[in-house]
């Protein structure tokens, strides 16, 4: 599960394994091993990955099903609009909207 999430988030960011490894200061083969499920990142790298991808470590570990969105720097009105959009999409996807 961690392997799939790392690969998905990396691809979502448009990063290659080499680019991700450079940002983390590790080898590309380490990133490949994580994505293949051969090994798992240490706590240090789980925190770094969570920070880089703007998700929680719980999300990476599969402890929770939701991602965390950083809303810092947004105005109160912007934050309200983001929440309204999320609620609209939830209603739409549940067939209510």
C-alpha cells in the first residue's frame, strides 16, 4: 500500500524516480525499492515524503483514507470556497447533486 501511494503521488507530481531521489538525497534504486514494495521508507523519509507531497504520514501508511490539503496562505473566503467545492463534489459523487 505504501509502495502504491508513493508511486501514485510521484507520478501525480510529474517526477521521475531520479528526480524524487535527488530531492530526498537518496539513490534512485531506493525509491524504486519503495515503489516495488521491496523495502519501506524509514520514518525520516516518510516525513519528508509527506511534506513533499503535502499529505499526512497516516495517508502514506494507509491509516486513513483522506489526504490533507494545506490551506495556509489562503484567505478565509478562499478557504470557505474550497470547503464548499469539496462538499459539492461529495454530493455529486453520492448522487445527491
